[in-house]
C-alpha cells in the first residue's frame, strides 16, 4: 500500500473561503493601487519598501503552499527563535515606517521630522512585537492566526485613532470599506505575521500547553483589544515621557 500524504498542518494552512489569506492580500493590494493612483498627498521617497514587505510575505506563502516552508531551511534553535521573531517584527515594522511621511520632508508617520518619528514609533512597534510573541506562545498560533490577529490590531488605527475607515464608510465610496479593511490587515500582517514564514511557529509555542483551536473572530477581537491597550500606553505614558526626555520638537 502506498504511503499516505499527511494533511497540511496548522503551521502552513492559509485558510479557505472568506478566510483565505490569498483573497485578503489581493483585496488589500487592490485598495492600495486605487489609493496610490488617486493620492495627491506627500509621498515618502522609500514607498517601494512596502512592496518588498509584501514580496517577502507572498514568497513565504508560496513556499508554504508548495510544502516547503522557508523555516525548514532556516533552522533556528528553540532558545533563539523568540528573539528572532521579536526582532523581525520590529525590523519589518521599521521598514514599513520608511514608507510613511507626514509632510514629505521626513519619513515616519508619527512626526514631520524623521528622528522624532522613529523615537516615538518604538513605543508602538516594540510592544506590538512582544505582545504578538506572547499570543503565539500562549495559543500556539501560526501564520494564518497571526495574520488575522494583525487585522484586529490594525482596526484600532483605521477606526479609532485615524478614523479613516469610519470616514470611508460614511462617504459615497462606502463600498470600498471591505477593501480598506483588507489593506489595513495586509499592512499589519506584513510585519506581525510574516516572520512566522521564516521561523517555525512551533519553536515559539509553550510546550507545556495544549490550547484548543480558536476561530478567526477570536483573533480579530483579541488583536483589537490588545492594540487598544498598547495605543493607550503609547499616548498616555510612552509618548509624553520620550517627548520630555529627548526634548522632541512639537508636532506642528
């Protein structure tokens, strides 16, 4: 009797139907293309870096879909994997910050000047990296779960702190809102979930636990709640402290 092929594991699953990650990436890229061609605002000189992040994600997903995840080539010791994951989340996050600009004079999305913007950004990206690692470890999450965890985190920006999604829903272009949600999810997943395409998620899992599988909505809600806490910490604690310590110039 021939050898049976093992079913795909949770570590390499990319989902089906509504939760198929390929569909979300296509929708997100479509919204980006529409926004890019119609935007008249300032643009960072490093905006192509965003495509590099998406290329890394798509390349890693393609390798996983073919049954050859990149982490089968890059084999890290278990004790090194958590540090590597946190570092990659931070690194990819900083790469995305390069694609942002407030006025066109500096890069980064938190201040018109580059250095203050990147100093302020650390209070967001480092907690996001640490909290994401905790979720991966606690719930034995893999790329698919963390992709939608990132989507939940992204909604705190699109709904609460910038209001872009709310404005879009209330506009004549409301029908583009689902594409906007996909884009926000894609952006956050490019630095929160993508590292799990290069690091075996199982190396991050708590071996003493056997958590039950969780639904995509669970990760959405969890991501939103945790990101709200991080953003409140940034606004109430981190931002004021580093502004005082580094004597950062005012926003305007």
